[in-house]
C-alpha cells in the first residue's frame, strides 16, 4: 500500500508535475471510495432493517423489487428520492436550511477517517484516534439544530432541542466508557488499540464499558429506545419534518452512516477489530460490525420508547456513575499490576 | 507557495469570514451558527500546527459544548431570533482603541521576530507528553482550574434551585 503510493508519487515527480496534483488525486480517490462504501452499506442496512422489522412483526417486508427477497428495494427508493422535487418551505431560512444536511453528512463522513477496516485499510491512523471521532461527532448536533431551527416549524424545533439535550448528556458516559480501553492500551490510536487485542478482546475485561458504550451509542444515533428527538407519535418526524426528496435522503444517509460508525468503533475498541481466524481481516471487521448493527436493529423493534425524564435519569444517574466506576476500577487494577 | 501555505490561507480566509459573519449578521441564530464555523476553522489551524489534541478538544468543547448551549439558550428565549440585533453599540470607540492596541502589539512582535512558542514536539508524542506535563509539572494550575469549574457548576445549581423555590 505504502510502496504503491510512493511509486505513484515518484511517477508524477519524474514528469515534473508539482506534488499537489498526485496528492489531490489520492485524496479524491480515497473520498470517492469512502462515499461509495457508505452508500452501498447504507442501502444494504436500510433493506436489512426493513427485513428484520418485518420478520419481528411476522411480516415479509419488501419482496418484489429485484427478485430475491426484494434486494433492490433500497436502490429503487434512492432513485425515487433523487428524482423528487426539491421543496424549501416558504417560511424557512433558506441558507441554513440548505446547509444543515451538508453539515450533518460532513460530520458522518469525517468519522470514517479513523475506522480501521484492516491492518493497512485505514484512511489515516491519527495520533488522536478515538478523540477525533468523539469531537467530530458533536458536529452532528449543530447540523440537527440548524435543520430544526431553519425549518420554522414547532415540531422540528422541539425535535432539535430534544436531540441536543440528549446528545450532550449521552456524550459524557460515552467518552468515560471508552476511557477504560484507552487506559489499558495507553494510546488513542485505533491501530494500536486493535493490535493490543491480539490475545484477548477488551469486551471481556471491559464488559461494563462495552454495555455503557453501546447504550450511549444508541442514544447518540437517536434510535429507539432513545428516539425522543424524532418520536413519530409526538413530533411527526422531529428535526427533519420539513425536509423532503434528496435533502431528506442525505439526513437518512448520515443517520445510517453514523450507525455504522458507532458499531465499527465498538468493534475496534471492544471486539478485537480485524482479529479472527481463517477469514481475511477486513471481512472479520465487517462481520463483527454488522453483528452490532443487527443488535441495534433488534433492540429498536423490541423495546418501547423512553420518556424524556427517564432518558435523562438513565443518562446522568445510572450510566455516568457506572462509567466512572468502571474507569476507577480499571485504573486501580492497572496501578496494582504495575 | 507550498501546499501547507495554500491550505493555511484558505483556512484563514474561512475563519475570518465566519468571524466577520458572527459580528455583522443581524439574526442572532446566524451569529451563533457562524461562531460554530469560526471555532471549526480555528481547530483546523491547530491541526496545521501539529497540535491535533488541541484541535480535537477545541471542536469537542467549543463546537460540541459551548455553542450548542448557546443555541439552546437562544431557542428557549422567546422571539429573540425574530428580532434583529444591533450591530453597533455605544462602546464602539473604546473597542476600536483596544483592537488597534492589540493589532499594534502583534505587528510589533512579528517585526521583532519574537519567538513566543517553544520548538514543536514530534507529532506522535504530542498527546502523551501533554498528558504527562498536565499531571506532573503543571498539576497545580490544572487542579486550580478544575476547582474553578467545580465552583461554577455548584453556583449554577444553587441559582437554578433558588429559582425553583420561588415558583
């Protein structure tokens, strides 16, 4: 990988082209690959979620488009959304309204920089690794508030406010739950964290950390049982009530892309990343990630929605103390073991 | 012009543009959103200076924390966003004086070639050594700042409680 890149650069250097040209080409190729991966994976996840929900409710779900169990349903839906009329409500703040989906999607896209699909399959092994994801994901909330406010609709403002409150309160236990792993490894780099799990996956010594992370991550994704920001029965659709067509599709894309990101990070931090016998590393990574995504979908169609006060109680009075306890015990064990 | 310089000028223009929007926009929500982009631009400049940790913390605290609370407060204040904000106020003269004083100081420092920053650390060590320094050499200021924040939090809780007792 590295060698091929160097050869690519040296070819351009021989021709006398400034180094910015091959660098830009590499960047464009990497971004295109990531966006392509996100689109395909999201389309698969949407079809999969519809299938899971249908089977949980003793239905079949999409069956017709594409032949085999309606596999092409998401593609058809995507094309339909692309062709729809672009509507901006008359009372909306047009600039902010147009900017909001881009901010949300940019945050979702940026997080893919640090996902380690394999030993060499990472866009960039940043020194600050996990911290990068935690900080960049907070940009999503800004996008959601922009969308909710600019729509000029009371439901969307309520949804945006709820979403902000939820994200701010669940970010704290999320960060603290990850600290146990970081303390054990002594590094924030994703590659080093995965490599430290060669012998034992961190889900075993850090079981509580894993549970807290998963709970907080589901809340960060605004999914049931924590979906009060978009509670259909109260808020129609929450912050994206006024969005339709492609703008709505971008929100949807970002939401599922985020779901993949939190699952991939759970895989890298707790489930040993790409480690596993026989199969190639990237396949192991994807299998583990999709297993967590399956659990998230399963929970969504099994549990009922929490009330706002229950949500806040759970976040601040249960998850946060447990996360701190987990951190303290990990620290104590590390100190005793030297 | 190297790539880094080109990126720097792009980022600087972006940050300054957003900062101007914060001051010049008449809608207070627009100001707050522009502030988000200003903070983000500053974080990007930190990355350019190899201070990745600082950049991540900047985004986490300023973008993810402070401006969201700001937007929250704006939205919970009834009809504040419908009213226009006054851009100029009666303190314009004094603030102009302060701005020019700071500008003059910066120009002077740059012309004299004043070195304010220490030599950069190798990037891969920056985060770890920052943590080590915070818990050894600078542990006292670090703890003092924590106590300050704790006091602010306790104060906020007491204020909120008093409000509730009045109701």
